[in-house]
């Protein structure tokens, strides 16, 4: 499993990107209460198989971007996904 962690700049939420068999972002309050899960739709992303999560960030507006590494045609590349 790979994971990446970010906090909302206003201190409202903790955001965790997880790659176990599922690729997802999980959001918690700073008190540890579960808020929601966002699943990666790899078919909609259309760039290959995600093999690693290399970073995550959250903007003041609450936009989440996850940096991933992926394999298209045996090349290891990276991409940022705006969720």
C-alpha cells in the first residue's frame, strides 16, 4: 500500500490518498471523524495503471490534486489528478 497525506490549509480536514487494491482519497475532520471517500475512476482518467501515489495537496477552495505514477506501454510516468 502507498499513501500520501495533506491538510486543508484552513485546518478543516485531513486528506489521505491511498493505493491498497483500491485507489481512493479519504477525508477526515481534524478530530478524526470520517467525512467521505472519493474513488479514482481509472477508466475516466485514461492514462494507464496507477502504480503509486507520490503526493497530494489541497487548495484553500478545497480542490484536491493527487500526483500519481502510472505505467502506459511499459513506461513509468507521472500525472496530477484534480479531483
